[in-house]
């Protein structure tokens, strides 16, 4: 389940995705996503679209928490 989701998100949104925690826990997945943009607002909208897609297409999954860090150089 996690592998197919991460691959689909990579293809559809051109985003870096990795399972970053809970690899040994059954029925739990923690994903890390990275979006690079020259505008923080664009990156935030992209992440919002990704999360909406997960919620709409993976009815067997529940989004429990979300943490966003914006880094600017």
C-alpha cells in the first residue's frame, strides 16, 4: 500500500516522498514529502493538493497528523 502510494505521488506531483518512521509498525505509515519552489505559497498549495489527493483516493487511510516546515534561503 505505501509503496504504490509513494510512487503515484512522485509521478503525479513531482514530489520527493519517503516512508520516514514506523516502518516496522503494521497499519501505520509516516511519510515525508519535500516540495521545492521559489514561492512558499506555491509549495504550501502543492502540499495541500497532495494531502487532498491522499484523502480522496485512499479511503482505507486516515490522515492523523500533519507537520509543515517551510525553509527559505
